[in-house]
C-alpha cells in the first residue's frame, strides 16, 4: 500500500480484467468470533441438536438462494451454468467430516456448538492448505463460507444484503461466496474488490465468466475503504486507487476506453484460425473444471478442450462417483464442446485431498506422496470406474485420455494395462466405445521429461504440466512466500526440458500440448511457439488474446526469440529479454497483466 495525502493505492490480484471508476459500497459483514463455553453433560445432546438444527437451516437458506438464482438467471447473463457451485456448498454441508466431527467434539469436549464448529473447520482448512495445487488449496475458502452460514444460524447474526444495492457501485467485501457472486446485479455492481481470494478461487472463476472486473487478495481493503469513497479499480494491474485525483481519473478513463476497444477487437476475431503470418498453426484449447465450462470455451474460440480436470467430481462427498455418474458427466461435457475434441485427465488427487473419504496419508510432503496415477494404482477399482465412464462417453464424441503423475515407462504400461482390462470388460457387455481412443501422459515429473524419448513410443501424445514441472525441477514451492521468487518459468533448465521433450515427441511422430499456466500467459506465447509446441491449453478468457499474438507474428520470429533465450545463463536475463521483445512487438497491448 502507498499513501499520498488522503489517497491510498492498494495492490491486489487482478483476476478479471477491466477498469472501473465509481463509488464504493462496503458490504459490512463483521467476522463472527465465537467464544468457547463448557456445557454440562446433561446438555450435550441438546447442544448437538442445536447444531444440527442450524445446519438444516443453513441448508434451507442455500437451497432458497439456488432457487432464486434459477428464476433470475436470465437477468444475470445466464449464470445458471454456475449453479453447480451451490451443489459444492450443499455437499460440504452434508459432509460427515464437517458435521460428524463437530458433533464428536461437542460430545467429547463438552463445548458449545459454535466453538466445536470453529475448531473442526480450522482442522479441515489445514488439510486443504497443505495441498500443492492452488485450485484445490483455495477450496478452503468454500469451507469457510459454509461454516459462516452455519455460525450465523447458531449466533442468530444478520448481515447486510447485496440486495440493498440500488445504484451503480463498486462492491467491497472481506470475501464473497459463490452464492454472493452469482447473485450480483450486474446492472448495478460494476466491479468488486475483496480482502481474500486468489486467481483460482471460485470467486475469481465466476468473475471471469461473468466478465465483471475484479481485484482480490487485497487483505485490508475493507479496513482502508469506506462506503461512498471514490475509487478507481484497475483489474488489469490489480490496483485500487482510493480518492483519485481528477488527473488520475482522466488518465484511467482513457485506459479504460483503450482496454474496451482492445477487448472488442479480440472477441470479434475469436473464431479466426490461430495461424501465423507465415502459415504456421498452433491449436488453442481450453482448460475446464466442469462440463458447463465447455460452453465458455466454445464461445471464446477454443479449438478443443485441452484439459478437463476431473477432480471436482470426487470432492466433498462421502462416497465415490459411480461409473454411471462419470459417464453422464463426461457425456455432458462432450455435448457442450460442440464437436470439439476433449482431453479428459484421470484422477489427479492424493490421499491428502480425498479428505471426505478419510484417506489421510501421514506425510510431510503430500506433493510427492501417493497421488495421481500412484493413487489410481493403489485404488484400482476407483480407477476402473472412471476409465469405464470415460470409455463409454467416448462413443458420443472425440475423447482423449490423459494420465497424470507419470514418472516412467512402467507407470504408463501399468495404466494402459488397466485401461485395456476396462475395454475388455465393456466388449464382453457389448457396450460401445472408441476402440482407438488416444492415450497420453502428463509430462510434469522431471524424470518423465528426461526420458521423454522412451515414453513417446508408448503413447499418442504428451501434455506438459508446466506448473508442477517447474516446481519439481527447481525445487520450489511456488505458494511459499519465502521461496516463490525462485519459481522461474523461463529458467534455462525449464527451457531445455521443454525443448528436449518436444523434440522427443516430434521425433516419434506425436504432438505436444502445454496445459499449465504458462500456456495462457501472453508473455510466453512466442517462446512456446518457437519451441515447436503443437497446442496451448488455457483459461477460455485468455484464448482471444493469445490468438491475436499468434496471428500478428511469424513462426520464424518465434524461433529466433527461442534461439536467443537459449544463449542466456540466468532466468532474469531471459525474462528481461522476452519482456522487452513483447513490448516492442505489441506496444499498445496489455501483455503483462491479462
């Protein structure tokens, strides 16, 4: 934070780009602070009943919000597709880990329900906080939202309603639940700002799909901003200016107009082919979390679904998804993809993430424990159920199977062996599926990248997960603030691994995709293209921007950039060179902050 006279400038994370100048509406939801109370033995059952009554009331409240959103979805730009997030919170509310463990604390410790719930939620959040995947780690926010609903029922606490908004405002809140976000009146709420949140939080995901400017992770916005304050929200740079000068307002209005024009151009060109000026094509695909997001991928010009993360179907439930549930879920995604190829990644969780199933692996480093394909080998029946569901769905469209966390040839052969068993089983039952369904592996473990030439003959394609590949190769926990500065996507070692992996794949006649965060970052587009990557898979909103860069460049230029990058010995030198090149080539674009 910087301060000049009466002006504050706050820095957060821009998760949905745009610039808005307006008046702050402070959503005052004072944090609930339950206190501990000991209760006599004869009142324990009554306290348990009070807790369960509060859970039921919170559940009814959530269902009412769900029904209301269904009724008003047309006014809210079709956000009915995000109703699944209500289901997430409903499942969490029904989760035995949340309810049964709280009841157990009330009974064993003889404490009030509020305190028992708070203790239990902190325990659950610690489990999520240990997860290496940022998307999964930020699910702890959902746990907090669910617990807050229950606490408000227990403590009979009311709070300001979003429905009180009657004029154009910038919404300021400590946090917004998915239900809050989806119920925003977009005719009145022009942007929102929160203390909490990150790029992969549900709030951020919905903000991008609604295309409403949003800045999150400001930490103290609700303390520093008062209702009625004049604000500039720069959700491109993640900056909030409180009490801006007239000169700043004029400057940001010009920037807003420029950004709006830029976005309109991108959208108009979204269905043009990703073809360079010298005739080179690189396919642009989308990463999705659930079947309904395939629609957004199509509308933003994706040529395929390059990564369908299936973890969501396993989370926050007391049982495992059935084969039929897998089949119907993937079938819906295929239908929403409107004829586009869809790559379905098999379960990429660890025991530490399957908390609802009480698979608690006692390990200091779950990122290198029993996860991904290793967990599937341990729990083969769970794996078979998913594979059968994917195979059955392949009868309805173009489907590829992607195996995660592959570290060597033995892993892929074992996975394909189990897949073949599933195929044999379906044949005996005369259930149709794509007999030639392509099979690929994630290149995210350094050992896989080093022996890419040995893996390539075993599969139909590679998909590089740059997030983990960088983390594992550089020995950097990218969410650890003490070492995150060492997380360098353009580190010479990463460039060399990508280069050798692509050469090994192409030498064996198979394509390579990148589905990590690098794929959707405009700064890296020409580097990845110059390395010879065949497909980039990213957040749907990034596709039009990346397409513009490709269509405004030549493959030869990209190759020249890579050649120069490989001459540097230090990551910062590479980054400086690439940033300067991109600014020179695209001086009027917003390359650094999409």
